[in-house]
């Protein structure tokens, strides 16, 4: 009878451990899904990508020469930085 109770207790402990692991797996999966949904992929054509990179290079040269930037140039810089952050460039 003592062996039976020990085995029963071991089975209970194993079931509890399985439940804990399932809960942890579920939490990790939910966290992964929420991160994936937040990180939306940005697709951009090669032509558009090259245009943005070229404009950004020109703007950098302007900055190096001490020239002032227009609002459009600032927007191009922001667009470049956003695409770079999202690994589209």
C-alpha cells in the first residue's frame, strides 16, 4: 500500500509539473504572438528603397555642408529611419 501511495504521489507531482509547463508555454506563446502582431512587416519595392537611400545620402551631404533642411527632407529622413528600424532597408 505504501508503494501505491508513493507512486500515486509521484504521478500527481508529474501532472502538476506538466500543468506548470503547459501554462508557461501558453504564456510564452501569447507573448510571442502579441510581439509578432505589433511588429508589422513593411514591404517596399527596390525602386522605392533605392530612391529613399539616394535622397537620404543627398540630405546627409547637405547636413555636412551646413545647409538648412526643408520639411520634405526632414520627412524623408524620418521615413528612412523608420524603414531602417523595421529592417526594410
